[in-house]
C-alpha cells in the first residue's frame, strides 16, 4: 500500500502516473486537509482518502506537501508509521537530516525530487536514500519513480542543482512556450494555431533530444544555416543575453532550494 500525504499538484501527478503505469487505485490512499481536493481526486483518479491514522497500513508513505509544511505533516504521521515503512519526501530543500529529526529514530527515509511531467509518464526524478534504508526499499521507490519517467540516484549534496534543472525546469520551458505563442500572435497567427505550432515544436524537439544521437549543440547547429533565418533569431537571443539569463535563473533556483 502507498499512502500519499498531500493531494496537490505534485501528489496528484505522482498518483495519476502510477495508476496509468498499472498500479490499482485501491493500492493508494491519500491524506489531505482539503476535503474538496480529496473529493476531486476520488472523482478523477479513484483514490480513496483516509485519516492520518490510515498510513499505518502503508509500506511506502510519500510526503508531498509544501516544504514549510513538512515538519507538521511528519509530526502528524509519525505515531502511525510502521517501523519498516519507508517515508519518501518530495519536498524541495528539506534534507534527510531535517526529516530524521522529526521521525522516529531509525525510520527509513528517502529524499526524492520529481517534477510534474510524471502526470504524463515523462517525469524526471532524483533519489537519495537515508542511512537506514534497505536496498529493497530503495529499489521499490526507484521503481515507483521509473514507472512515471526516469529516476537517477544522486548524492544529496547535488539535490539543489537537481531541483534547479529538472524540478523547476518544466516552468522554464512553459514560460518559453508562452512567449513563443505570444510572438506568433504578434506575427498574425490565431492563438489556437500558434499554440498548436509551438506545442508541436516543443514535443518534436524534445523527441529529437531523446531519440537522435546528437548533443543539443549539434542539433541546434543543424537547424542554423549561415546567414539564415534561424541565425538571425539566435543572434537576437544572444544580444539579449538569454543564455546568461538561464544561468542566473538556475543559480537563483539552486540557492533558494538551499535556503528552504
């Protein structure tokens, strides 16, 4: 049994991804203070809600609340955890040491940083097990995350960088997509047409990054003819320091992750 504490965007994305990958909704329970949210989750995903005490039957307890709510959530569930249950935190910036401070001594805990494309089975996650986690527990949680995308095991000291690249990364791409759609509208396209063109371009480019044996740099160069249209566009992006802006944005995200 899997218990998910917090049925917000990330919690639901994970549950939806697991169900799409073959996990029965009957094998998942959710805990959340928002009863309306739980009702919508039941309607959309078939996942039933339980009181905090219901986590006692779970072998894996996923804590998917905002970072500043993690301590409270762990305090609430701690008396109900089985000694062999593994607690999985998906909260950005909350270290294994901080998690262990609130949990019973020796409780297995794993830190995971996923992202929302798990909702469509294309998530990216990093995983760091705590010192009392058994290899079988790590393998199970790794399998859960791989059921909704890809997962890599990383040392915890790299989690701020992971958060800045893949955890928050979808938002960067959505922002670029928004800007491109707006640019298409300014060029005379209908918004629905511009949206279809941009969404399809992103999907196709992502498929090439994954499926073509070439680096991002090589793929960009293949599209960029000397003195051509793409070169003209890229020159403007370079003049506006877009690369530097992304470097600064990722740095700011990693710094904020370390501050949480």
